[in-house]
């Protein structure tokens, strides 16, 4: 059995950002309203009526608050919050420490890698290109769940350790050899002076950060066949984004 899954960040820095709020109030949780939408929509797609009726923004917020209050690890200021929703409607959340933010986590989306220094936002992540396609598996690639077999297999094929290691990642592509995402992030490529992301029809997840970046025109959706695997080159810059780390820059390795 599997659960629906979403993951966010709790960080005091987020309260400084006017765009990260709920009902006009600053929030320390990254895009929490979008996470509620994700869980609700996934419950509908999986045809889980008990999960759909049990989830609410208030319940999600309270679960996150409980997770942070219950954290018993080393002292920390910022947290990754892993949230699951079961078929029966059980909502659970757990907190683990992460490095606190030093800047707006969406700022790397303003980068122009043909001219800007990549070190402005820290070292680029190392990105490998998968050696085999990842098949589209319907609900398990169009919604985020705890069933991660295909993503774990892609990491293993290029020699990456299991999560939570985040020093490197693997770029996935579908059986038609169109690029989709990485094992933990959506992606965009710098084309014609803007960041362009694969369309949902490629098989990528409709990520929370992806939704925000598209809404604010930081990234633009590509045509269905715009990113074949053969278009990727060693040294290419890639914008990676998820709802824990925000945006990061990566670079495709030659090996």
C-alpha cells in the first residue's frame, strides 16, 4: 500500500517574503496552500473519497505545526516537512532539519547562465543523464506518492545513493526519449534567453514550485517534443526546483 505525499519547508526566512503568505499573512511554510491543493487533487485522481473529505488547509497546517513541535533531533532553525495522506484519510507529518535559507529560494530562477556567475547561489549540482527511459506509470508519475520505485531505480543506474543525498541528481526521460524531470525536482533549461520546462504531457510531476514559477512567468512550458534526450549536452546548465529547496542550478556532467 502507498500514501499520497508532499514535502515542504519550514523556515523563518520565508516570513520575509511577500509572495509566501496565506490570506495575506506571512508564512514560515513554503507554499503551503499549493501543498493542500496537491493533496486534494491527488485524492480525487486516486479516487480516495475518505482522503478527499478529510484533508483541509487547517488540518495540513496543524499537522506541520505538530511535526515541528515534536522534532527531537539536534537544534535546528529550518525543517523539511514530509507529509503523507493515507487512503483512509490519515494525515501525518514529520520534520527533519535542513540548512536555513540565506536568500529568497526562487532567486536562482533569475539567473542567466550564459552571462551570470553560477557561484552566486552556491556550487552547481552535478547532474547525470539516465541510461534507460523511465516508463510513464499513470497515477504514480502524475501524482506524488510514497511509491518511488522508478525514481530510486534511476538513481541506482547512475551510481547515486538513495535519498536524502542531494549533492547530485539524475535527469529522467520517457520511453519516447523526451526529458521529464529528475528524481526529486522539476527542471528547466535555458533556451532563447529564458528558462523552459518540459510539459506535463512528457510525464513529469506537476510540482508545487513548478506551478508557482509558471504562474509568475519565471519559467515557461515547452512544446511536447522540445527536449529530446539527444538535446542534452555535457556542461548544459539546468534550473532545478522543488518545494523544499526552492530553485537551484545544476550542470550536466560528461560521465
